[in-house]
C-alpha cells in the first residue's frame, strides 16, 4: 500500500463519522420534509399519501408573500444594523492592546451563557408600557404617556439585532485581526487620510468577514420565530412563526413543509452568492 493510498484511507476514516451524521440528521430529514410538501393533509392532521402541488400553489397568495417579504425585510434590516454596530466594535477589539482583547471578546460571548429565551423575555420587561424605558422617559418628563414599544416591528428588530450581534462581531474580528497593518501604514505614508485608508484598504480586505458575518446573521434572522413570537405578538408574524403554527397548531404538515422549502430556497440565494464571490476572488 502506497503512502498516498494510506493517506486517502486515513482521510476517509475521519470523514465517515461527520458524513454519517450529516446524512442521518440533515439530508434524511430534509428529504422527508420535501416529500411531505407534495402530500395532502390528513383528515385529522398529519399526512395523507396522495400527491399534490396545491401547497406550493398556495405560496403565491398575497398573505403568504407578505409574510415572506416581512421576514426578508426584517432579516436585511437586522443584518445592516448588526454590521453598522458590529464593525466598529470588532475593529476596536482587534486593534486594542493584547492584554485587553480576551476580556473584550469575553464580553461579546457572555450573553451566550444565558438562555436565549430568557434574554428575549428580559426585553419584554424593558419595553413594556410599565417597563424601564417608558418609566425612565416619563420620570425625566420627556414623554407624557407611555410609548407603544412592545409588540411592534421595532421591538422585533431590536430583539433580533441584540440576539445576533455577536455572530457579526466574531467573524469580523477574526478578519480584522489578521489584517496586514503594513498595508495601512503604506497607504498613510502615501498621503491617504483615515477615511480614504478605511474605504480603499481596510474595507476591501475585510470583505470576506463582512460577508460571513452577514450570512451568520441573515440566515437565522429570516427564520426566527422565538423573538417575533415574544416581542412581536400576532402583529409581526414571520415565516418561522407561520411554519411553527402549521406544524404544531393547525397540524397541516404538508403546507408547513412547503413553507420550509420556500425558506430554504430563500436562504440558499445569499449562500450561493457567497460561494460564487469566493470562487471569483480565488480565481
């Protein structure tokens, strides 16, 4: 047995567990959902083994397109705000003295130590009519009546930004931390000011981190259902809430599966753009 053959067998041995895991817990469930989306709903819920495409035809109705559009819009807004907030934070952490970096990164990761559901409920205490924000504004005599902050698109967007901001900061930090500082110094030696240096040198070199962070935020934000359910109520229904309702309350598994496949298709678009951009840059 040659060395190359032995190396290939060793690599295959390492890949078998991960491949089996992905097939068992990702590929097979995905195929089951795809199969269910072409079946009819049973009389008492579940499925009936009769083929149909009516569930995909229902997706073209304005009410479902509106929910999908709202989900994409909130996902894009969440991604933009996370980028605007996360880039300066990641840059400050990456350029901080080495003795402070670990402590600053720890502050970014600390929210993960608390359950996401608990953190989302905390925002209800902050944003409700008798909450911290309204109480403070009224005590300072800035407003006369409490503001309607809870159960609005604003509260949902705020909760999404808060929940997924670390997913933007961490990949940006990793990219900025590996940035070659000599290129920045060279641009400044050639007469570029800080703004020009950032636009022409730093920003292009950190594009990969921006794209990776945007994907890590956009994908879960579009399919979120806990945050819209708690902070948005029935006024801000997103595609994740609709899928949950179809499976758990309405028990229309085929239509819920069709909605899931639609969500997967929407998520695959930015992922394909990311891989296409990466391949173009490498070539």
